[in-house]
């Protein structure tokens, strides 16, 4: 095989590989963030391990995109929870418009090093929420703070964790139902 053909084949393989890597970047980044808690990414779990007798304050922060005509807030601004114990917080959302609106919530935890220890068992943020005109709903999140936080030198002194949500509209014309 001559040198020009080999160079062209190598360039083609490189282009295909880079294109594949480009498509895989977002899912790989998501998996990496969930595994490490990078940027406050929380974990998903099934059951809390059980209380270890220590507490941490969890504060709740809520935001709504200017493009979404909703009111969204926590029922309580903060709670003191037992590390390892299952806890539940409630949020209320109200559609302020005169048409049905679907929204989805993004979330993160600060300080960022606490993200890998903050585990959600159930959350309204896992699914889209559709509210009818003027409808108000009460939405729970069930969570726990993993006791392993006490063994992490970068996170064991964390006394307050802020769980932050932002609701955005879902463009139903561009996404499947």
C-alpha cells in the first residue's frame, strides 16, 4: 500500500473515531459525574442505609426559567436530617398560565464534594411534570445523605448541603410526548 493511501485511510479512521467520541461525550460525562459527584451531581438509590447518629442541615433552593410561567418553592427552606436516614421534603409548583405547561427540573448539590454522598430515592425531577392552567401540585423528594461522607476528608466537615432545583419548560413540539 502506498504512503498516500495509508495516510488517507488513517485520516478517515481518525475522523470516524473523533465523530464517535463526540457523540459519546455527553453520556460518558453524565456517567462520570454520577460516579464521582462532579459539579454536585447527586446519586440515585433504592433504600437508605440507616442513621449513624449524626446530622447535617439540608437547605432547599428553587428557581424557575423566565420562559416557564410557574411558581415553584420548597415547603420548608431547610431541614436537619440524620446522616444515613431516609428523609422526605416537599415542593409546590403552580402553573400561572392559562394553558397546560410541561416542565422538567435540573438539580445539583453544593458544596460540590457532597454530591456523591447525596442520594435520591424518589424525585419529581426524574420525570416531566405537566400542570393544567392554574393547577398547583405538591411534589416529594425522598433522599438520604450517605454515611460515607463522614469518611471523606474533603466532605466530612460539611455541615450544610444545599439541594438546588431549576425548572425549565419542555418544548412539546420538539420532543416526543
